[in-house]
């Protein structure tokens, strides 16, 4: 097991406070095993289970296994992550799902990587041990969405949908969670990329769910929500490119429609097709407005990014855990 560094602090020897945070919704068949696995991997960590309206006794089972149980009434993983990040106080946060599919034994390696390189996020990139652990549709969807994110934002992770992540305190306390559902992992990834945070990935095993545990992920519904989130974040974070695309499209359409009118005018000095001329004028006005909106919003986004960066810098670095904010 990796040893975490101890440093001399104001009150003697200090070690990082680690919190394992587990979202849970109807995971009676897996939550006890998940808690026990992380207890073995990180004996000194506080293990929190945030129950999201489970009706199968998951909350009671988690408490019986020794976890600190909190309840979140708003349904959706994004709402749960928002509460976890707001309510839990620690130096390092280990987030995983409560379905016993993630490799708890890899947590010490991920925490050690964070402290060694002063990272703000370490993603557990999944390697499935069995075909049923990672369905073909989910595998293709993850690849497609990861590739799209890389094309739109210039860089990405190999597994943007992994729910197994280790966060620094300054990431958690400066991240404004806006998502409601499973698209939260995408929002987390884009936030780290946009602020150019130091991040890394560690390969981790991904196993099948225990018997009696059922996946809550819908391939098409949640895939669409994640795709919509990527497009929304692209519109928000890259307004020049987003609105510029529509400006170019509108302007090109207007020029194509205007070409015959220009040739006719050059030959006869007349503009006989007034409806087309009016349409071309409208398209060019819309193209100009779209491009102008992109430029204005880019200035706004730059200001927002600076504010987020300053909020992020207000918290200590991961390796400086001996200092309290």
C-alpha cells in the first residue's frame, strides 16, 4: 500500500484528511461491500454514503457497515455530488459509486499520485474485467463522447464518464456544480480542462456488479443528456466558435443566394427578385448579430473564468494539507 506523506505542522505531525464519498441509490446488494472495500484500502478515511431516496434499505445497510450516512432528497447524481462537495470537509476526496464495481484497492495509488505531483484531480480510467461489467453500448458511447469532447475542447481524458475520481480540496470547494444527473462527470471534466488544472489518470479495474445490484444508467436517455451537456458547455465556454459557426453558415447561405442577384444586376442594372434580396439581407444581418454575440460573450466568459480561477487559488494545494484554510 502506498504511504501518504506526513509533515510537520503547527500542531505536530500532520497527515491528509481523506474522505470517501459514495453516492447511493437502491444499492442494497452492493453498498456494504463497497464500504468494506474502501475501509480496507483507506483505514484512516471517513466514509460517507449520500443516499438518494433509496427504498431498498441501502441507507440502513450503509450505516450498519460503519459509514456516515447523509440523505439527499433531490433525485439525481448531480444533486448528490453538489451536496457531497458542499457538506464534507477534508483535504482529499475519493469519489466512487456505491455499486462495488470500482477497484477500491487502487485508491491509495490515486491519492499518492495526487500528493506526489500536486494534482487537483486523478481519474480512475476503467479497464473492464468482464464483458458484462462494461456493456458494448456503454463502451461505444463513452468512446464517442470522449472523442467529441476532445474535438471541441482540444484535449480530454481517456474515460470522461468514470465515476471514480480523487479530488483536491481546492477543486471541490471551488467547483460550482450545476448538473442534475449522470452528466456530472462531463461537467467535472470540462471544469478541470477549462481552468487548466493539473490532472492525471490511473488505470483501474472495473468489475461486474454483485448479484442483485442493477444499473440505473439508461444508455440512450443518459447518453443524450451527456451529449446535450457537452454542447451546452461548448456554447458557454467557447462562444466565439459556437456562434461563429452559425455566423459563417448564415453568411455562406446569404452569399450563395445573393450570387445570382449580383450577376443579374451587373448585366441589367436591375434587381428583379426582391423577396430573395430581402432574405439575403436578413441572413447577413443575422450572421453579423451571431458573430457579434460570440465576441461579446467571449469577453464575459473570460471574466467568469478569471473569477473561477481566483476562487480556486483561494484554497491550499493538495500537498500543503498541514495548513488549514
